[in-house]
C-alpha cells in the first residue's frame, strides 16, 4: 500500500487538522509534511489538508485530556522546532498517548516520547536564550527595537514574557530569519511584517534611526561588561558555551568599538 | 543663545564621561561578589510599570571568565573606613575612589533594564562614615526605584554589617534579596585578616532579616496584602583559600548558616590575589577554582541530594578529593551500599549513585513504571554511565561482576573520563608522586 502524504500549511492548527484527517480516515501508513519544506516521494499519494480551526481544536482538546500540561506543551514546543520529520514523531507520540490510559508523556523509554521531550528541551533552551539575548535599542520614534535570528520559531513563546516585563514601553522584536515580528503598542501585542530600507544592517546602530542616548547606554553597557570580568579567571571555552558565537552579532556588549 | 546650547551640550558630555568613569571603577570593585542570582522572587508587574521578577532568573550575558551577568552589580562607593586585608577597597589600598549619586544608580538601572541587558540591580558599598549612613543610601536607591520609577525588577541589596534594625526592615520592603558576606569561614581567620570587624556585626542584620521573613510569612497567611519582605531571601559568601581553613571547616560553617539563618544560598568565592600582604596568598598564585567547584558540588549534595554534611566531610575526611567529585568519593568509601538496582531502589538511594543527577533520578522513577529499564534506556535518558556502571544493576545480565576495590574503580573511571581540570590536576598530582 502506498503511503499517504498529508501536506499542511505550516501552522500548528494546520498540523492538528492533518492529525484529525489521519484519525478520521484511520490511516496507518502516513506522513505529514509542511508545504514549505516537503520532500516529494516517488510514489506518494499527496493530499493537501485544509486548515480548520474546529477540527484542530478537537484534536488539541483530546491531546490535553490524555497528557499532563507538561506533555501538551512539550508537544507544541517540539512542533516549533521546525525540524524536518518532527510531524511524524508528533503523530506517533499522539497515537501512543491516545491508546495509553494516561501519563504517556512520562514514558521516557518510548522512542517518540523521548525524542519529543528532547526537542521540546532544545526549543525551551532557545526560548530562554532569546529572553536573555534580546537587546533593545531605542529608535528615534521611541520604540525599543530588537532583531533576532533564533534557531527555532520561538517568537510565539516569548511574547508573554516581554509583554509582562515591558508593560510601559513600546517595543518590537523582529525575527529576521522568518520575516515577522511582534509589536507591543502599550496595550496589546500584534504580529507584524516590516519593510526595511535597502541595505539596512541589523547589526549596526545608525544615528539615522536610533536615538542619541542609545549610543551612550551601549557604551556604558560595554564598559560594564568589561569591568565586571575577572581576568585571572578567564575561561573562553565556558564563555562560548554559554554565549555561542552565532548570537554575538546582535549582542551590544559583543560589538567591536 | 547658541553659546548657552553649546554649554549645555558640553555639560551633558561631561556628565556622561563622569558616569562612565565611575561605572568602570565601581563595577570593577564589585566583581568579587559572586552572587548574581535573580530568581526566587515573586514580584509581579501588576501596576503596568517596568519589569517583572517572577519565575526563574535570567543570565543576560556571560563574562569572559564564564560567569553569569544577570544584575548590574556595582558599589555605591569604594571609599571605605575598614581595612580588611582580603578586600580591594580596603582603606590602605592605593586605588582610584569614586561614589555614585543615588539618581545616577537609578538611571543606569532603569536604562539597562529597558534594553533587556539585566534583570535588576545588585548594590553593595564600601562603608563610609558609618554603617547606618551607608545603609541609608542603599535603601534610598531601592526606594526610589520602587516608588518613583515603578520598577518591579530584581533588587539585591547588601546588608551593611552593623546597620540598625529599622534600616534593615526598610531595606527588606524594597529589596528582593539581602545578603551579608561573612567572607572568612572562621572567627580566628577573621580576627587575623580583618581585625576591626567582628562577627556579631555580620550576624545582627542577618538575624533581623531572618525574623522579619518569618513574621512576613506568618502574617501573609492571615492578611494577603501584607507588603512583601525580601521575597528571594538572604544569602552570604565565603572566600576560599585566603585564610587556611580546610573544607570540613568551610562546610561546617556553611551548614550552620543554612540551618540557623534559613539562607537561600551560601556562595564560595575562590580567593583572587589582590595584595602583597604576607598574611595572604601572593599575587600571581592561582585562583583555587577546582576546589571552589568541589565545594559547590558538596553544597548541592547537602541541599538537593539528601546528604548530611557529615557523610561527606568529617574528622577523618577533612578535605574534598580534587580528582573525583564528592559523590563519587563518598560512594568509593561506602561500597557496601552498592550496587543499587535502578528498577527497585528508592529515590534516596538513586540520588546517591555517582553519575546520576536529580533530573535523571526523576526520569528513571517515571520511566520504570512502564517497563524495566536496561542500559540502553539509561544511556538515552542521560545517565553518565562511565561513572554509574560500577554502582548499579538494571534489566540486563551484563553488570560489573568483578569484585573491584575502590582504588581500582577510581582508576577505571579516571582513565575513561576527561576533566576540564586535567591540567590543574596533573600538576597537583605530580607533586606527590
């Protein structure tokens, strides 16, 4: 029998709609693929899934009734890892959860459960890193602007954190890699797409766009960063393990003077 | 008019340079305080103000020595009337001195916080004029941040030894954490290195804060709106390797403070030589980082792994092994407790297997409800089998059957592991070979 290949639109609701389809048609041999990253199989039987919120919600409700709250958030976190093939692990995990009586999410000796737990852990780490490494710069129009390029799609996960924390300032966090951002207007957070001037360099703070005092505080922060280091304990290996080089370009303290 | 504007610009420039200079001096002087914790508070942003100190702490960056940068850690001033031998800001030391104004610290904190550089402020100070005079200024900064700036981020204030109870009470109302560093683990050591300080002065504010926290917790149960009092508790710090104490004495002191003053943390800070004073290790001698690491491991075993300090350090074992971690060292001395069957053992015993952290312990407890675990499962869960394999059995007939001596096991483990301290270790070992 030819494996069915379900193609969804890349959203979480889309994925859940695909899962709904799997259960509805009692499919055994099936793959679920994101339309943007899908790989064409030679003899696959493709089916495009229409995202339907009602179906997605039904699946999600079912999942939640079977898993602990940690289990269901791990599932969502792992989905945001955008790893190729993660959908198949998620499906296997959900199938296992539905056939088990309860607590399937604690069975770390099941391959899919462990895989999802590990992916969720990586995504969780990236979320935490972004909460740490976002560096706001004050623009001329009084908006605190930050650009990021996270390994995983963590913007949906960090929204609440930043909204709660910076309730009294306008801010934008923009994911350059995925081309969308969050904008907080002192009231609520919305998802935005922005056009940047041609040749705009995200790693530079140019006086054309940024407030004058911005430069002073960046300088003070860099000075502080240097002064708080203890030279006789220098340990660059540890430093780089904590602050991997790929994040340096957006860290104010790591900019060349 | 133009001249006026120019003058104003010049003044601004000057004030920036002054702040810059002060920041360099006063951050440099504060860096020997190792605490940078920003977790454990429960200060939510409810007033639509700035900041939120709920949940876990965040390290926003790491210095090149690999330490977390979570708070703006500065001294209010490095002028000091005391002359403690181990301290860079001691009166007799010939260094540049500076002092922040209250408003300057407030501005720096707020502007760093708004850019997501920091979780909050850690403000300490040299003691100028008197303990109360100094404490009053520290409190003034915290008060201004809370009341005028609506700041809900994390504030850690240093309790100045000898400060009055009234000031300590006020400090606790605005700060999330208070700490007073005992610095030298024994009274004899303190007498030698800081003759003008006495232990009671350190203890007094600690007792006051402890009692206030107990009272706050009791009142909170009855009246929900009781204003918070130092919700992230108190901590202290000891310098390691400055005054000749052994590990047994250090951990005894640590245990004493955890038990009697309900401390959240005791920090251990390997002494960084900063002086030619002949009572102290000379400039150029190595910072005892490995020893510091072993002390932290012991601290963790005490607080999270159910060990009593006397099991690890006692009259017979006054110093921690440097080449193996304290849990392994304990296990080698107590081989009669092993091997442990991971499929049946209780949490307490699982936690005592070398190579198993508490995370693995919980994973094993959960996973073994579904099936009996074998080596493959344990490896995937993340157990450090190179150490653990000699101390456990699982669902497999392959386990260590030889009757190995502790020395033999230690040798096998060291052969198959890579320590980041290899270089330090091989130097130290060759001394005795």
